[in-house]
C-alpha cells in the first residue's frame, strides 16, 4: 500500500536546488537518523498498513523469512523451510531471544502467527500473508512451526516476509494494547522513546546476531540508536541531510540530484512502488459505468503522469506490475487504452468526479494532473490530496467518498497475487477490493491462480489481468523509483526502495 510492506499502501515533494560539494559531518556518537514518510500508527505488526509502519516494524521485529535486494528468499528467524499448496513448515534458528531476554520457542512463534490469523485481530493486510478470504492456523513441534491454510495460497512462504508477519513475543501477545507505544520482538532494535507523529527512537540490541545476511552487507557497526524522523517535505529532507541531521534519506522526486557532486554521500536507486488508476465501481458512482472508466483512461496521457509523479524516472507498465515479476504477460499492453482527449470529452462532459490521492509521490502532483485532464475533457472534477495515512484510512474504511485514485502499491513479493487481491471479492471495510470491482471472470481466474501449479498459475494470472483491462477496471501507469541517500559515513542495503534498518552500518572511521 504505498499498501506495505511488506506488501504495503503509501508522502513527498518535488523541486530541487543547488548544493555545495561539502560533505556532511560523519556520525561519531553512533546515532543514525532516517526519514519516515509519515507517522507510525502502532508498534503492533498485525496493524501495519503503510510504508512508514513497515520501516519501523522492520527495525523492531524479525520475520521467519526475508527477501534480499536481489529478490531471493533468505533465512530470517527460520534457517530452513518447506511448503505444499496449503502448508508451510519453518525450522527456527537456535539462540534467538526477545528484547526482554526471553528465549524464543516454536510455541511463541505459533501464538504470534495465530494472533495475526485471528479475524478478531482485524489485520488490514492479512490477505498478503495467507490470501484474501482465507483462514490459517499455526502449530508448533519443538523448534518447528507449521502454517496450514483453509484453501491453497501459493505465495504463503513469501507472504511471511511482510511487516505484518513480524513475530511478537509473549509480552506483546499477552498485552496487545502495550504495542501501541512499545515493541516486543526479536528485532535488531527495541523501542526506546517517541514523540508521536514526529520521531521514534530505537536502541540497538547488542546481542542480535540472527538477522538476515544480505549479500551486499557493508562493514562497520550497527547504530547504537536509530531515530526515525517524520519529514514529508523532500527539500527539508535534503537540507537536514546537508547539515548532518539526517544520515539516511529517501527521495521520490529529483531533489536528490542536489547531492550528485557532494562528497561523502552515496545514492542507491530502487523501484519502490507500482502505480495504477483505480475506479470506484460502487453503484451510484459514475465510474461504475464502463464507458466512463474508458473515457477517463483516454483522457489521461500516461507519459505525462509519469513525468509528474516521478520526474520521468519511472517506467510505464502495462499490467499490475513490472516485467520482472513472475508470470508477467507482455500481451497485456495491447489492452491499454490510447490517449484520446477528443473521445474522452464526448463521454465526460458534465460528469462529476472526485479524485483522491496520497502525497507520497512528488507531493501528490499527479493527482492534480488527473483533475486538470478530466476538467479539460469537460468533467466536473475535484481533487483531494492527503497524507499517506489519511489516504489509506479513507480507502480501507469504506467511506466511499471517491471516484478515482492513483493506487500506489509497494509490491514486496514481486508477484501479481498480492496486488490482485485489491480487485476481487468483498469491498472495504469487509474486504480489500478497493474499487468494488465487479468482474466475475477476473475473480474466477484469480482464485484459480492461488491454487495452481507454476504453469497453470501464470495462465490464470494472464486471464485475470486481461479481464480487468478489457473491462477498464484499472489503468496501469508506471513504476515509482526512490533514491536512498546515505551520508555521514553510513551505509546499508536497500530493498524495494527502503533502507533496511538491520543492515545499516556506521563506518569504522566515524566512531
């Protein structure tokens, strides 16, 4: 969402100015500051719903498995695993402890996962873990944990990499309310203090030795403290990086270019999100009509939107994700409506349309661009851009106060299954079908893909996506890359546009 995490929904601004080539000061006290896109809603992994939640939770909690920056599954709390269509078994590493010193057991892991699976927990991204509308139960036997689902979900193992699947220790499972402000995990850091909505300070766990081993892991020591700071304006991020008040900063705009010739700063570019236009098909909305959805798609120049939302750094996509994803279908490009403002105007004149969106990409400038294009086609279009947390809340609350939105999705699993669930089955607040998409053929194909062999899965996913495109249920837009800057002698790994907290290192020369 930019829906996480792990898989998750997604705040930033554009513009750039010159910077001197003078390097920011090195970190000498072991305290590293890193940007967040918005406030953290909770330290409870099950409640993760935004990118900022995912970043904080990745620092505080370990998952059974992880992805490395190349997209390969690597050990997390589990050193090995196996799976069938409806089960996944994980063997735990030895010597893992919770932040309060309690030794982690299989029973504790099972208890944490069963809390995630419990419908009463109302985990917003549970479908990422076990599939939409599915059920699951975790059982333990010694140092092994087995997850069994009610119906097949072929992404069950990668589903356990998401922030929502972070393992909560007994102190948290016994008193979930404590997780609003305190962590109870096995992660590389433990919560220390916070200024709600502004900054979140975490202390390093000195004996954390079981974390994932990244192939590009840099030398040096982990930070003594990691401070996550909410800085949603990217020019402010750049200024704070220049003065040494931020060491790890991410940019969705071209502001990062200020530092191209600055000594002591390294930049890593990484795709973070896929963007697509989603329509509200609830009865009573103009966008419930296919001809209106087609006309809106024709009114928009996707190349212009790409330039606006990522300053041209993104790549146009022709499906619900990138060409690097498993089961990508190159034939879907033929289903994308061509830009035709004249044809759009014949349908949209006088049609009332409410555009909503997040400010995660270039401050939400693409939302304004959509409104302008629709108004040019004669529609009575208005726009409401909000911070990421408010946008996510609006979509998942079922308020139903919108017609068109740019869905910004961080696909941590590099799979079409997790993003597909936002177009099938029940609508919010009971389900994840954000636009109340009504496409039986697509839904049937999606359900078939969740329980198929590799070859059958790809065929079903092709049918699924092409059914959506033929019915103008979605308009794929572009990727949204992020540039992550490391300054002050700091280095780290970047995964799907995010610096991985456990991989951050302070150079030996910096103290």
